[in-house]
C-alpha cells in the first residue's frame, strides 16, 4: 500500500514538470503584459524600465529556473492586472469554484442515480424513454448554450432567479460560503444545474447500464429465487453493486466538472478560479494563468490518487476497466 | 416560545429597516474592474471611474466638464512659468488627517515618479514649492497654459498616511508584496472605500464630512455604491432588466432599443470625448502584408483619399453603431478646446470617385492590404473594421482583417508592425494639444511628441505648429495655430476619421445622474429614489 | 490477402443483423437521415449555399439584421435572416457546419489513428512499452480533455507568431481535440490485441515469418473495428461540442473561418436585443447535429453489444 502511494507520487512528478514547462512557456511568450500595465500613454524609457523590472529581458532558461523555484513555494509574484499576490487571489477564488463544483456533482448524483435506477428497472416505461431523451439532449447541448437559455428563461423572462454572481457570502476564516444565505443559495441554482447537467446524464446512463448488467447476473436471479422482495433485490443487492463504479466515476468526473466550471463561470460571472483564469487569458495576465494550470494539475493528481486508492481499497478487480469512461 | 422568537426577529428586522430608511444604495455594473486603487498607477477610465469618487484634485470638473475649485479655492499664473494655488481650509482625509500644502507637494511629486502612469499630466512641472500651509506654487519648465486642465486629473493623497504605509511611490508590480494602495485608499472625496474585492465587488460609502456637500450643486443622495464588474454583455443586460443592478455604464449598443422599451429602465444618451479613426503607414517604402512590392501605396495622397471616399459612414453610423455615433471629419470632438465646426467636414462617400482615384494613382486593379483592429477596446471596434473591410474590398482594395484583443493589438502597432489600423483617441485634458502632439507631431525625441504616431506621419509645418500650441500664451494665436494644424490634417489625410463615440448609460428609472462626456459617473450629483 | 481483411471485418459490422436493427428503429433512421443531410449540405456549401458570406465584395452593410423571411421586414433573399454585417445566416450556418464537421471528423480520425496504433503497439509488444504507454494514458485520463485541448491550444498560441497561428489555427484545434481523445481507442484496441495475439492463427502467422505490422493490421485490427466504430461515433459528437466550446471561449478556430460555435458566440451578443435568429439557428443546428450523431452512436453501441438487446 505504502509502496503503491509512493510510486503514484513519483509518477506525478513528470506530470507536474510538464505542466510547469507549459505554464512557463505561456509565461515567456504570450501577450505583452508590459503594454497592458502601462496603459495608453507612456515613454520608451518607462517601457524599458518595466521590462527590466519584470525580468523579461533575462534568458529563457534563467527565467524558467526562477519560475520553478518560486512555484514550489506557491509563489507566483503579483498578478499583472490586479497587482496582488497570485496565491492570495487563487485562495480567494477557490471557495467559489469548489462550492459550485461540489454542488453540481451532488446534483448530478442526487438526480442521476435515481433516474438511472428507474430507467434500469423499468426499461420500457414511457418515463424511462422520456428520461433517456432528456439525457441525450443534455449530452448534445453545449454547456454554454444551456447556461444562456437558463438565464434567458429564469432571470430575464420569469425574473425568479439571479443571472450572475454568488449573492451574499459569509466568511468563515479565509473561506467564503454562499451556502448560508438565501441569496447565496438562489445564486447557486442556475450555475450548478448548468454545470451538473452533463455529469447527471452521464451518471444516469452509467447507473442504467450497470443495473441492466447486474440484474442479469446469477446472484440476482438467485436472490429472486430465494423469494426476496423486489425492493430488497433492487436496492439491497443490485444498486449496491452498481455504486462502486458510480462513485469512482463521479470522483474522476469532479476533475471534468472543475475544468468545465471555466465555461459556466464565464456565462454566469461566477467569481471563481475559472473566471479568474479566462480573464487572465484575455488580459495576458500570465502569473495567474501559470498558477492556475499548476494548481489544477495538482488537484487532478490528488483526485486521481484518491480514486486509485479507492479502487485499491474497494475492489481490485475494477482496476483498468472502468477508467476509460472517465474521459471527456 | 417559537412565536416569541419570530416576533422578536420581525421586530429586529423592522428596527433595522427603520435605521436604514435613509439608506440609498446604488448597484452599479460595467464590463471592466479597476485593477488598482492607487491614484497614480493606472491612467485608465475603469480605474478613475471609482477613484474620482474617493479622491479629490486641486481643480475639479463641473457638470459640463469645465473647471471648478476643488482642493484649491483659486489659482492663477503669477509668471509665465509659475502657477500659484490657494488651498481649501478645514478639509480632512477619510482617516481624519488634516489636508495641507505638504500633501499637495507630496502628491504631485508622486505623480512624477517613474512608476507613475500620470506623468503626462505633470510633464511640464519643474518644481513644487510650499509657500505656507495653504499656498503652493508650481514652477514649470516651459509656459504651460493648460496646466489647470491637466491638474484636474491629479489626485491628492495624504502624505502622512502614504509614508506610514510605505506607498511613497506608485505601486511597483515587481514587488513580492502587495502594495498598500492596491486595495486601500485615503482621500478627501465624497465617498470612502468600504470593501474592495477585486473582480467581485467594490463598495463605497458616503463621506458625510466631505467639504463639497456644503457647496452648491453637490446635491446627490446616494449613501452607498456597490460596484460589480460583469464582463459578459448579455449577462450585464440581463442583470439590469431583472433589477439586480441599478446602473450600467456600458450597455451594448444592440441592446439599447430593447432597454428603451423596457419598463423601469432609462437610457441616457451622450457623446464621449473620443474619436475613432484609421491611421496609415505613410513612411515605409514597401507596405507590410500587401501584394504591392517595392512601393507603399499609402504614401500617395490619392490612395488615402480613395479609401476615405470608399467609406459609407452613414451605413456604419446607422447599422454598426445603431445611430450612437457622431460622424466627423476631424481629429477631436466639439468639447475639446480648438474644435471648429467649419473643419468638421468629411470627404463624401463616393465609391466611383474612390475607384477613379485608385486608377489615377496607378492601381486600377486595386491592391491587397491587412487592417489591424482591436476587438475589445472601443465600441463595436471589430464590427466597424469588418464593415469597412467590405467597403474597401468593393472598390478594389482587398482588405484582410486582423482583429485581436488589445493585449496583442497595442504591442503590434507599437512595434509599427502594421500598414493600417483602427485607433480611438480620448482627450482627458479637453485641449487639442493632447491629440496633435501625440498623434500628428513627428517623433523627434521631444517628450510626448508623436508617441502614438505609429504611421509615422511627418510634416515640418505640423511640428512647428505643435511647438506654437505648446508654448503660446495668447489664446487667440494658439487657437489659430490649432485651426491651421487641423486644416493641414484634412489636406494631408494621414488618418481617415470615422466618428466620435457616443456613450449611452442605462439605469433603472429610480436613478438620476448627469451624463458626462468623460464616461465617468459622478455619484455626488446622483439621486436614487 | 491482407488488403481484403479490413473489408471483411467491415462487412461483418454491416451484416444483415445490424441492418435489421437499423430499419426497426424510426428514431435511428431519422437521425441517420438528418446527419446525412447535414453532412451533404455542409460538404456542398460552396455550391448550394444561397450566398458566399466570405466574399466581402458581395456584402452590403445595409442588409444587416434582416429578420427571417416569415417575419415582418423579412426578405426572400435571406431565408433565415442576416447577421450584423449583412451576411446570410443560412449560408453562414452551412459554411459553419462545414468547419464544425471537418474539425469533428478530422480530430476523431486523428485520435482514432493514434489510439489504434498505440493500442496495437502496446498490446502486441507488451512489457515496458505497454506499461509506459498505459501509464501515459492513465495520466492523460486524469485531465479532462477540454482542458487538455485548451492547454495545447494555448501552448501552440504561445509558441507561434500570431500571423502564422491564424493560418494553422484550424489544425491546432484538430490536433488539440484529437490528442485529448486517443486513450479510449488505445485501451479498447490493446485489450483486444492482448486476447488475439496468443491465438493460434496469430502464432502461426508469426511462425511463417509475417511481419508484426502485417499481422496486427490484417488479423488483429478487423476484430476491434466494431467497438472502435462505436467509440468513434460517440467521440464525433464530443469533438464537435469541444470545438464549439473552444470557439465560444474565443480560443478555437479563427473568426475568418467561423464554425457553429463561433457563430453562436457572435450571435449571443444579440440575444436580448431582438435579433435572436443570429444565435438561435446556429445553436439549433449544432444541437441537432450532435444529437443525431449521439443517437446513431448509442444505437450502434447497443446493436453491437448483444448483451443489452
């Protein structure tokens, strides 16, 4: 077990190094922060002074070494655009993204699993067909379009839900939460549905096919033969067996959710890391871009490690097979 | 028991609402967020729109953008190179410190620091002298007739506070630590900063001790301002329509019609002091990104006139700008000192004339050219360029559009890596010198001359006129020089002017605020019902 | 001999059983017809589109914002109306669908080729090669492919000068989406290769000295064509969506070659101002296109997986 963890951690190093190099390549080549920082009116001397101050006149290799050295200490200097430490900015934004992502994941599970169970048990009912159709549409509509349509219907036409932002938040230490206020919860509804819809349909379809698979197995037939009630068979035996892959897939999908939060946060002006990242891209605010990429990579390595441990702990047989569905 | 608790809660809520009965909150949104709270670090509209609520200048703008006393009660030019300012007494900063001459000397020197972005407003200042606690003299390098105009953009900080918080210099981005002024302010203005969360919200509360509330005209009733940046056009408008925000500084033009029709929403229209134009490379011997080899068509006046004639400005005004533009034939709008109506005449739209001029210049088959254009800087900038590219292509000048974000656009044109580009030029000093010196003077090394003249237009008479406009104390002679410069501008066609921007503001009907041509809402003049 | 083998494999896929299941499901037939129509009209767009939206000389700004023909002020010249520059929306959709489909097909083809090759190599060679390739696959799977695509696009943007980038942007997007999806192909092919390679006929082929490449291509590959086709179809829907998302975020194909995603992004600005047709029609087209592809993929998967029937 310990050796397993160590080997996984070692494998993470080349990943992180590659991502660092990518981050740094952006750092070194994209956009021109100098012009943005100077505004419209300045002299050539001011410009050169700023280039020197930012160290942009140093050779590539020296800049990269310095970048790595600082990155290890989670030190990315000041954002070009906001003139604040990047680490502070990311810490401030992280709660918004994580709350949104976890709510979306929770919604996806809470709605997707029952729908999957139902469609698995009653394959031919009209409701099942309806669910399946909905899920297909959910997979076929791009996230941004869903978000725009939800805003149009619920904020502009009906005027019942907020169209942007997090509402009122409560600070608990450095963490800010929207869970504790009415406006915070209301603000969460549309973005989390938008973000969770794809995962919900994915989970529903996964649970459905797992249920179909399990219901065919001998031991379910045996359980029925023993005279157990349908209820006991379905929920005590069948569902229990489908949950392991569902939970691991959801874990892996958390990464996808955090990545897709970029799109949702853009549409809903949700003040999270994804919005910070996209605004950084638009303004060539490279310290933020670099830090975001590294942080996301780290987050995924950790999620992956946990999922691996779950595999290891729960069911060694599952290794390899189901991971393929974790793409997208 | 539960009933009691509820009753108590209701009573408390009621009391709370009574206590805030006088509270007038305005929720304000725009696409960009100020990137700092430092008053001398970033000379950008998105920064000053917040800072000018917090900081006062020696001289301030009135509702017509004229000058009125601010922290200085009077000023005069005692010698050609010496200005004397009498300072207002009894003014306090938000932290309670007294305002005096030391603060003025400190602030102007801070604006002169290398890390300052406000140098253009103090470029002629040689020395700042404290005469006594309430009198300051400014010694200039050359006679500077428009110094008061420039000083209306220089904010006054508290010397003691700045020294205590180690912000003697404007913020330095290379610093490992965040500068105190990035998120903290201490001005003398009508509002004080209460909460600053970059990109999320900025909250200002009324400073009841502001000296200006006693002055006539400052009759606003807003007690709290909540600013939120909303980048997405659609989301920003959705928020206004659904009542989540009260005021949108930059509603997209295409939504104005709907906003005008929406119940409870008011649209205020007005011009901005900013002119949109195309500038051409008139220096290079071979044009970049073109199929013309060995020569530069733009060096030929007839080609420049042909492109001018090819533009159907009325179509751009009505379709692209949806009527929200003031078509122009000159370099700056009427609010700017030196404007003359007679010179504001365009070369008419005439595609046949354009083709004839091209043929005359030796390009009967036209030629290819690449148009550089920002896509997130000016109102509908990319759409303007697309439309003009089609118009030029129709007269034979096949135009490839290269539209890009300002982060790529400005470095590109500043490398002069361009043949023709779209630019918008605002005039914060409201004086023609600012435009002529930056855009039309040759790059001769003099500070400020030709710093935005990336087409390298150069005319010795224009340079001569720039010198006169800079130094001439006699207003009449100075105006004559400006007019001559604008006559040459129209003859030489170094630019193809398009229009002055209009900047509609959209708000809930409960808000009333004077529209300002510098695109800055002055909340001290606003009323919320 | 070798040349016939894939054809035989394909014929096994399209055997009568499959055809029977196809004709039995009206939904599937409709999706197939819709998908085919879209592919055809996209392919033939330069010839059958009513206007050429990219010929600047034919654009007239005064045509801008014409509503669809059935509304007041509509105009038979522009069936679905025009956009802010006076371009015919129907024509831009046809050209946009062309770009979207091209990016979709090309990137799936790319990830398929890459995935099959790496899968075959990993499965056939085994040992260290297999371990390394599968570890890379594992690592890549931890990153959502949309982020991988964003990263690669950003990286290429960073490395190339802007002018050059605009010219090859389309290929960059194809590469970025393609490379983020090879893993599923590789895993499937590898699994099947592992099974096949120890079968007697492969052993025999090896004994008579056939080259490993030939063995893999002619013997192993045909057996995995079914699942590969299913993955490819499902991935096509994803690839089209990924391209639209990248373009919506403004990092996809250049605006000079607008895809459906770009059209939606541009039209989005006009959603509240009453000119809904500029964004709605490309949006519907995109959704219907992806939906029909997904329906076909679903059906194909169920049809080829007898357990679920």
